[in-house]
């Protein structure tokens, strides 16, 4: 009887406990809300909202493989004097935009990674700037970085990436602006130091099949200036491009010659194939000491672009340079590039 009473008592106790637990409501933890990425179409294709913000972000870039040919192709190794060189580049750009009472606030960061081989590599900040209401400040390329569509023209600054402050007014068909540039890594004369500053102005626009651009710059420390005019027009099966540049003396804005004129004709052979022959003439070519040289030079070249598939193209270019006071040379490259 004692054992039977013990078993009955234990069962009753368990029933009481179970009833008490069943009476209590079971509360499950609420799942964390998931915020999916939303497309931002206010600034064009490719933008999306950063979760939890009203800032739109776009990520883009390219992967490039290139083989240079010539006497001393450009590469990361200063002591490479072979007649060909392969190199690879990866570049990624982040663009952030958000609305303000002054218009869109834009921030851009461009990172570039270059590899000549497994040990000769570099990672650089290619651009980083903020932009609002036409004002731009940071590290970015100047108007002197622009050129014709081919690879023959040599009408830009030796260094076009500067820490600058710029204001640019623009519409769909016109722009005009002024910038103050730090020219720390540009050209400087023997009695100057690399702590230079310059002022550049640019204006340009388009009207139907014609486009134009005028750029000027004054190098304060070197006390020299340069001015350049470019224009393109759709003629026949292609686009004709012309450019002329003049410099009072070597400066951070132009060092190739006292003056030069370039021309090209970009032929759109098919929807995927473009062929661009070009020529350039230099007067008082090169820099001797603190001034331009006395000889002239000619340059001629051909560039071929082929769109393999969407966002993937091939480019081949060959250039011949014949200076009056130096040996002639032939150089070029073959490139494959995938953009995203």
C-alpha cells in the first residue's frame, strides 16, 4: 500500500505541474525585420539604397589585361628595358548620392590595383572627391586629362590627377568652370620646388553632331601657361576630331612641345568595330633644360576597338614617332577589358 500510495501521489504531482505549464502562454521571439536592397532610380541605372539610409550607392569598375610593345614599355619596374611587357589592372569605383536642399550630394572613391608581375604591384587611390551644387573638392582628374577618342593625340598634361578645388556650371549642352590645382608632382624648373599651384579654366559643349572644348591653365611657380582647343564633328561614316595646343613654356599643364596640332578620323566600320587613324605635328618638340627644344616631330598611329560582347572589348594600338633631334620609335599595345 505504501508503494501504491507513493506512485499515485507522484502522478498527481506531475499532473498539477503539467497543468500549470499548459496554462502559461508560449511566447516566441519576434524575428528581426529584414530590409531588402531597394533600387534607386533617381540618379540613373545601377544605384541602390544603402539599407537603413536614403543614400544611393553605385559600384562599378573594370578588369584589364594589356600587353605593351616598344623599346621600353610602361610598367611598374623602372629597370625593365624589354621590348614587350604584360600587365593587369583591376579598378573599382564607389559613387554615393543623396538629396539635399542644395541639390545632390555626391561622393566618389576610385581604387586601382596594378600588377606587372607577382611581386611588382601597387594599389593607388585613383580619385576621391565630394561634389555639391557645382563645387568639387578632392583628388580628381582635370580637364587636361581629356583628349580625342584615339591613342595618337598627345595634347594633355604630363600629370592630370591633382588635389583640387573646382566650380563648374553645366547644363545638358554646355559647361564652364574654374579650378585651383595643387601641382606638387608636375613639372617644375630647376630653380623651383615641387610645391606648385595652378589655375585652370575649362568650357565646352555640344550642338547636334558637333562638340567642342577649350581648356587653359596657368602654372604659378613656373610662370608659364598653356591653352588647348578641341572639336569633333560627325561626318560620313565616322567622327572627325581636331585639336591644337600652345604653351608659353614647359609647365605642369603641357610639356610636349611649344605648340602642336592633332587630327583623327574615328570610322565606325560596324556596330562593334571602330578604326581610328590619327596624326600629330609638334613644333619645338620636347624639353631641354627649362625650355622647349628646337626640333620638330611627327607622330602617326592607328587604333582599333572591337566590342566582343556587352561590357567586354578588345583594343589594339600602334604609334610611330619621328622626332627631328632624336631616334624614331614604334610602340603600342593590345588590351582586353571587361567592365561592370
